[in-house]
C-alpha cells in the first residue's frame, strides 16, 4: 500500500535524497519517486532519524528538484518473486527480466535482505564439488556449502575462470539437482556479452539464473544485486532442494558503490575511504552461503574480486579473507608465462578442503598427494630463485630435478584449456605423473600403501 507523498526534500546529494517531516519510515523501506515531469523512479530508505529519511535512488538523480519531486513510502522492504522459473533467464540488478521474456508469474515474494542462518541449524560442509580445474579440485578443494573467493587483479582472466567454473561445476552424486546463480556487478558490455555467449553456446544457461549490472547502469543497483541473487538462491536451495553455486563478480565494484554512498552521507571514512561498517556489510552477503540441517539443498559461494594494484592487503580482499573460508589467488607472473588459469597455489587456500576429500568423497590418497605437490612445487620455486643467483649448473642433480618439476607443474598441472574439464581421477593421475619425475625416496608426505597402489615409479 502506497502511503502519502512528501514534497519536503531538503537536499539532493549524489544518489541520495534527504526527506524531512517523514513519520514512521522504516530502514530498507522501498519508496516511489515521481519527478515533476511524471517520470517514476525507485528508491530505498538508507537511514531514518528524527523525522529525516535518507533515500537512496536507483538510477540517476537528473530531473529531480527539491520542490516538485514527490516521494512516497511503500511500507514494505524490497522483495522479488522467487521461483524455479528463474532458471534459464537473465535479470537486471533489481530482479526484473531483461531477456525479452515474461515476468516471473509463479513462486513467492521474498524479502531480499534474507534471514541469517541460525548457527545451531547450520550444518558443517562436507561434500566435494568438482569444478574440472586441477588447481581447485586437487589442491584447494571446493566443498558444498563453502564460501571460497577468487582474488584477482585488473587484466587477469578471472571472468574466463568464473565462466568455466559455472559451466563445469557439479556434484559427484548423479541424482543431485545442481543450479548456478551468476551475479555480475559493474561489468562492461563486452564482459556481459562474453558471459552470455559462454552460457548459451555450452547449454549451461538452462540451469542458471543470471543477474547483470553493467558499468553504465545505476551504481546503486550494485548494492541490491547480490542480495537479489542470493534470495533466488535461497529459494532454490531450501524450497526446491537444489545445490546452488553462487558466483558474484566483481565484489570490488560493490565495495566502491558502498564507498560512494558513504561519502554522499558524509560519514567518517575508514581505511582508504571505505565505510567502517564494510566488514559487517560484506558478512551479510558471504554468510548467506551454507547448509541447513534437515534441508537437502545448499548454497556454495564463489565471490570474485579484483585487488586494486594487486594489493592483497587492500581492505576489500583483507576483510573478505576474514569472513570466507580460504581464497584462490591468481598470479600475474603465471599469466605472463602463458599459463591459464594463472592460479598461484602457494598463497591459495581452502580451509574446508579436508572435510570434502578422502575415502568415499574423492580418493583416499588425496590429502597426501596435495601435500606432496605443495612441498615439491615450493621447493622448486625456491631453487628457481637460487639458480638465478648462482646459476643452474651450480645445483645438485636432486635440486635440478625439483627445478624441472616446478616448470612441468606449471605447464601441465596448473595450465589447462578453457574447455578442458578434468575429473578428480584425471587430476590425481596427472599428479602422480609429475611426482614420478622425482625420486621415490622423496615422497615423504605419501603413505607407502598409496605409493604402491597408485604410484608410477619403476
């Protein structure tokens, strides 16, 4: 029900309207804004105190003036109609279809803010999700219900990696229903076309719902989009029992919009101008991933963010790392070598990996193989730095074998085609192929039984 209209705007600051004399306005309440020319815009209450309501406008504020603009408070928070009809469709950041298809007719209206998962009801993630990418499946395993971000940089192929994960991700149980929710914030038209072409030509659009906010679209939509996408994911997971993979890119653009709003509200800035509440705000997005006891569905989340200046200590990756359960780090050095995907496995981490691997999930030797690969590759990289100083001819034959291993690891294990989909068995078999170039006596992180059963040493 639309309430009485107010023409008491005292100030227009960027995307914000300051409306005075408002009674009973609620936090996150939706508003309708009508200009003097009759144009209708949507907005949302960001703050309300002492009769003053601060309204965030979804879209440009051009054409608004203090005296002739009418603001009506709807008395409800933002909602979308969630339904499994959303699969195979494309929406904007507010959840409106932009693919020339009809509006969603079935389903139920849900608040986009969502409910926090009760810690007592949260079930511990434990099932393996196969992405077909060796550096993730083999060494930084994604587990159903986990939140595992990708830390990238400007110009790195994180979009290609995101599309590949969305295309290939699956659970090993053939009877599971799997869906992908893809949310893109502040991307260019070229990037949007890339994603759409990838989804369409591979047929993966049929099991995906896509939410797009272009760089030319209102920046305020970027604040709404991840919450709209996650509301759709929660419906599919907990009502329709889908295992949902949510991919959000680029969270840096989301945080920039937060900073823009904070600046317009003249709030005291925190680190590098970002609002002090950014940690809390990000947690309301990331913590919506998980599994709930008694529910068969789940939400697994892969947020992607580009680190400004490749600085992993920037507040965006720094705070994200505190909330999430690990990170996949992309390397510019590997990209220069022509390696795709340029995932640097040494600073990468999946904190829930041990809960999703092993006998009955992947394979009994998985943990030992990953540890042996980490050890050998780290040793090879150290020797690579040393050989640059003293020369390779000064190294022992054992050292040279580790140096060769590091090169082969990057060329054959890390490097794989954009459409190359490796099973976990393929990844583990490739691991033994590479490790067999080292002396068997060096396999100190693999149990003797596993070496005998799976090893390729003669």
